[in-house]
C-alpha cells in the first residue's frame, strides 16, 4: 500500500496508479474468495452420502431383479 502512496507522491502516470490500485483490489478479492470457497462448495455440493446411498440401493434392487429373471 505504501508503494501506491509513493507512486502518487512521485507523480507517476495515472494509468500506472490505476493499474496498481486494480492489482491491490484483485489481490484482496482473491484472498476473500479463497476464504469463502470451501463454505460455498460445501453448501452447493454438500451431503453426497445421501445420493451415494440412493444410487447403491437402486443398483442393488436392479441386480436382484435380474438375478431372479435369470433363474
């Protein structure tokens, strides 16, 4: 952040100052995203056990039906 102030004081070009501000904001945003990512992922894709249990039982039911047909 001090480098941004130094850029302003030393009359760097406005485009360079703007680019530096964008870099700082992107870095802060990336940090926040990394913090929030696990929470969002677990809320969006959480509880896979119930889906797996459903898939396993439906598969077992189908295999039993086919075994009975074969006999």
